[in-house]
């Protein structure tokens, strides 16, 4: 099967694959990547979509299929191809990146914890050389949208009153509503200064790192549609075994500069 070449976008124009210096990169799946200053990667502007993962699944018949249909108390989660894929574990996410790398002839992987911090705007504020566990939730009152609390109305897909009305026991952001019960289509809310969407809420995002090198748990960043307010800090980390799957977890990819 022949795939479309990687395209670089420079301003409003397009530059053929090989001229690595553009402002954005779009691959054959239509996944758009932007440079993250302070790192050597481009990050996908959106979480990996269900449609992206379906393309991988079509060529990988032996993968787990629990991502295809998920519900929370009868409410669909990740219902459309433009929603983030969920119920994928760290190993699933890594396998997707490896498949995409082979297909595109480029190096795709999960972001490191450090790269994710730069993407969300706190990379220069965190002390270098510490583990994700040591950095976890240490920067107080800094959120992907700024320093205001509670969050401005409609800033992201968070645990809100709409979700609480349908899902028993959901711990919500007090007084906040975005009108969405579970996942939202990617890029439904405003991006940050780099053009990255959904760094707060929607789904937790697997990262490459161990939370603590002595423990067998991988880092997740960004919070989700169904998690407590503490998870919304830009410096907050979640950690789970690489085999963990649930309806709150997804991932996004980075593209490594050659």
C-alpha cells in the first residue's frame, strides 16, 4: 500500500518532505504536529483520535479490541472517529507509534514527561534532574489555561455538572460546566500558545517515562473528563502499570526531528 508523503506547512504554504524547518507537519493520517520550543520534537496538536487508531487496527488484526465500544453508566465514551481513542494502555500506545513510524519512515513515539512539561508551558519552571514523582503537583496554581481558579467557562472538557448528572460519584470541578458528559471531539476547545489542544482534560495522556525508576508504573499527564480538580494542575502526574486500560486514558504522539 502506498501512503501519502509527510508534508511540512510553512506559514500558509507547503514544503515537501525533507525541508525540516516548517511551522507544522501533517502526516498521511492527517495528524498535525507543531514544534515544541526547548525540545527536539514536534507534538501532535490533538490526542490520538479513534479514527487514527482504527487505521492501525485495520492493519493489526491481533490487537485488543476493547477500545472500539465503551460506555459509562450507559453513556457512550469516545463515540466518534474524531474523539480521542480510550481504553488503550501504554503498550498499545507504544505499538501504535511503532506502526506509524514504520508506515511513515519517521520516528514517532510517546512524549517524555519533560517534553510534555514544555508543551504545557512549565518546562523552564521545573527543576531539572528530578523524577516525575518528585515533580508531581509541585507547581501550585498553574493550569494549562493560566492561573485562574475556578476554570473559565468552556475552557476545556473537565469533570463537570453535565457529567455528574449522568455518572454517579463523579468528582466534579465545583460550579464548572462545559456541557459534555464524557469525551469531546479533539480540538473542541481553544488551543494553547503553541497550537496544542486538550492539554487539560478530555483524556489522560500516556508518556514515555517511569513515574519512579524503582516502580513499574508509567506517567500520564493532563487530567481527563472524569477526574478530580487536583489533576488539572499543569504539574500533576498520574501513574499506572503499563497494562492499565480504562475509559479515561488515551495518548498523543510526538515526531522526532531527524
